[in-house]
C-alpha cells in the first residue's frame, strides 16, 4: 500500500522511525537548557537519580520505537497482529506524550525563537506520530 504522493508505506514508516530517533537530539539538550544541575542541586540524591532514570527510560523507549520502525518497516507495513500491536503501542506512547504537551508549562523556558520553534515542531511530530501509528494499528 502506498501513501499519497506514491510514497511506499515501508519508506514512510522508516522516515517516522528516523524522526523519532532524531527527537533524542532535542532530548539531549533538555538538561542543559533547563539547567538541571543547578535546579536539582537542592533535591535529595534519590530525587536527582530518579529524574535521570526517568529521562534515560524515556530516551530508551523512543530509541526502541524508532529502531523498530527503521529496522522492521516491511513487517510493520504488512499488518500482522504483532505489527498492529507494536504500532498501537507506538501510537499510545506518542498520544500520551502529546497530551502531556498541553499540561506542561514550558513557556518560561522558550526564551529564544529557535526554542519556541523546536517546541512547536515537537508538538506537531508527537501528534503526527500518534495519528500515523494509530492508523497503522487500525488499518
């Protein structure tokens, strides 16, 4: 099955996977941009460790979902039960993330045009991943 503009579905899945992995570049900037070292200095050691653990788990989940799309695009496009479940999990992950985007108060930290643009681009990507993988799970 091809998407609009004659894009083969496996290629679109690989592109989505590459975009997911590229989000990790933005994730790597978070500790520095939000000044985690100073902001977390007042917290107990366990709380600091938990922030890092949650961040690493989230990055690992994004990497895993992206690599599934990059390395198993043909399988995901084929639409087996397992493929639909993987796509459904991907849609759920990004759907929760896009919902959290509306709850977070990032505005005080979006001090430069490129930070604002990046934040809005991420929102579009999260929403697009939710729709795309949701569609794959249900097709």
